[in-house]
């Protein structure tokens, strides 16, 4: 058992790192540029649970020794998970959300306040956290209406498993523009990008 | 193992993976903050800065084996700059290249936006020499950054208004400043102001790379891009008196071409692909016969 756990840290990364990273990046870029569209993902990584393949692939594509990542305390204390991330990406893991370039949230219902993450500054609003938020599904929840850059008029999404105050949190996040966090909603179905510019309402 | 002997000495798309990741992270932030200039650690490229190394680095970070690349300079695919950059990417990526706007998935450009409306599956990458629209007003980076942070764009309007006082109209015809999504004033790179309206609500994603100045910025699709102007002097694009001499197109951007040493000249589409398509479709300008002779 212990043996399997130790070796699994080294397994499940990209098989073709150069091309897989490019594929995943283009999918993330597409999702960020077109909020409201579900971008499908192939399972290019097999990270330890509770991380899903989409999360593992985004990490493998974008994290490295220049990035810092915040994990929920329950995940940060799992050597299999932190070991997989650090072996496959060399990323630093940080204890405070406001120090993080990225955050991985596996329990969407317990999403911390968006304000607890790095917001960037008025002069450097890019120095902010991108939150990878694992949700139950991208299309089984209550309908949300999206407006803003990247969206022709309106877009509709129905992710499930979001916290109750999600729309209010996103609205407050948008008020801080150009500061603010960016979100990637991920499930086994793929990815929806929610940049800080997006306006979200129930509908 | 490696069937592409020539590629063996390079990583795919030339840049190392760490550099690509850094540029990719910058691109994602640029998309999330439309019109804001994200600093990035620009790399030396095997070509001079004047050749659009910022655009080249953005394309290199974005491009994959399934892409089809088009490179234009002043609207043409066959200038030295465009030919060299296209050859560079053929060598380091082996991707398909094209001169057809319609067939391209990535179009890298200097000085023009294609006449044909771009689609959702396309990315337009601009080579930018000076990304800071406020630079001519304020040479210090710390100050221009503060002006963007505080949305202090009054000086920019004063400058444009001085133009009107001096010339009776806004004399700026290239790199005409725009405001993106009602927030950031942005330099559209040295494209003619004729192309500014094409940036507004574009279906294609627009990415801008400035190599020497180490900045990346972006306009997501379906984003509001407004050229700065005044109520009594609204923004206007250049208009041309005659249609294209070769394909009779109107409402396109025309370049002046000298025909002989006696000073004969004609005005033709700057977008060579657009002009060629129109002629293939049977459109003929008043000099189309003559121009063909001149070429022979
Ligand atoms: Zn023409």
C-alpha cells in the first residue's frame, strides 16, 4: 500500500508534455476568452483524488517553480496530492490565499471568500489568483446568466455544487475591477472560464 | 524516433517550455483584464526586435500542430518580414501555412487587420513596437502605469483636441488610441485607424505582443472597443476617392503603388489576399489589365 502511494506521485503526468501542455493551454485560453462555453477536455493526466483530470492537466500546463499554489488545508496535508503537484510541476505550495497565483478548491460548497485571495493591485491587477474550482457538474445546476467581454449578448450556464453566495461573491469581485480573481469552473465534463469581467446573475 | 531531423535542435515552436508557460499565464491575465498591459519576461529571439519578436513569442506560445498560420505585413503575405516569420514557424513547428485569411487559425500581423471578417475559430496576433498609448505624453513607466491605474486619461484627450485646434481634425491616422470595455486606453499598434472599427465586437480573439517593451495585452471576442473622440469631432475612418484599381473594391484600405518612372500610380488593396480573391471571383478594376502587363 505504502509502496503504491509512493510511486503514484511520479505517475499520471502528461505523456507528451510539450504537445499536451499546448493542447490544455489552448482549451483554457478558449474558456477564458469565451465565458459561458463549456470547453471539453481529454483526460491527459491522472492526479490523485480528489483532484480530477482537468485540474491535473491545468496544473501540469501552467504551474512551475515560478508559481505558488494554495490548497485547502485538508488537501495540503495529503502527501500524495502535494507530492504529485510538486513532482509534476515544481510549483510552490503556499499557506495563504493572498500569496497564491493559483488556488485549487475541491469542495466548491466551502469556497472561501474570493476576497481572501490575491486581488492584484490597481497598478498591477494581473498579480492576482486564478482559482480552479471543482464543481459537481457544469450543466445540472440552476441556470445562471452571463454577460461581458467574450460573450455575444448573453450566455447561460448551469453548474451545480456552487456555494449559495456565489453570484454575490462574483458581483463583488467584478466591482473591484481591474483588481479581482479569475475562476475556472471544472468538472469531469470540462471547463468554464469566469474571468473577473463577467457579470453573473440568476436566471 | 524523430522523423523531423531539422526539428531535433529546437523545442517545438522554438521557446523552451518554461518560457511558454510564463507567456501563457500572461496571456490568460491579459484576456481577463481587456486592454491592460501585462508585463512579461520577453526572450531574445533569433531575429531583430523590429521584426516583431513580441508577436512571434505570443504566436510561439499559442501555436500547436493542428494550426494553420498566416503572416502579414502591411496587409501583404509576401514582404520580407512576413516571409521570414512564416519561414521561421515552418521550421520550428512544421505547421501548415497559408496566405488565405479564411483558412488561417492564427494570423500574425503588423500594420493591418484583414478586410475579411474574422471568425470565432481565429486568433489575431499583433506585433507591437510601442504598447503604451500614453508614452508620448509621459516618458516614465511608473507615471503611465499610475495614469492607467487611476484612469487618468484627460491628457490624452487634450492631445487629441490640440490636433483639432491645429488641423481642424484629429490628425492621428495610425495607432489611433481606443478605449477597451469602457476602462483601459489602449494602443491598437500601428494599424491605420481605418482598421479600428474591426476591433470592436470582433468574433476573433486579439492578442498583442511587444517584445522590446515586454508587454502582452488582449481584446477578448465580443468586446467593446471605442476610438477616442469628441462630440463635435466624432471619430472617422479614412475614405478613398476611387475603388481598388485591380479588383474595384470599395470600403477597403488602399495603398499607393508607383507604376513607372513617369510618376504613374494606382491605388490598390493593401490586403493582397482580399484583392486576389475578388479578382478570382471576377471583379476587375480599371487598371487590372495594365497592372498584369506591368508585372510581366
Ligand atoms: Zn483590390
